[in-house]
C-alpha cells in the first residue's frame, strides 16, 4: 500500500523527489496542483505536475511529522508548495 509513496523535499527552486532508490530534481514551476487528504490518518499530500516526470504525472508523500491533532488544518508544507508553484 505504501509503494506509491515518494519522499519529497524542497531545495531552493527545486523539488527533490525520491522513490527511495533514485532521486530526481523537479522544477517548482512544474507543479500544477497540491492537495492533502486530511481525513486519512497519515494525511498524504498529492502533487500533480504540468508534465510527466520520471515518477509520472502525480506523486504522493507523507509530510514529516505527519501526526497533527488539528486534522481539519492543512499541513504548512501544502500552502508553502502552492505559494512557490504560483511564483510568489
């Protein structure tokens, strides 16, 4: 069930994505949409890209420190990725 999950981290203007075997850089401007499922325990984040990447058109990851008591709030990384993708 966790095989589709990737590791994702920001490095300046790049998103570094890993499938735990290889890591690739994806420019922030390739991000089309960022969503978080706040109703599942692990609160996965899904990033959809404008074009295909080595990992496909979409990746999912679990934010570091995913446990949050206020389940109705989005993780701060979600809003940060959205802001960076818009170029602000």
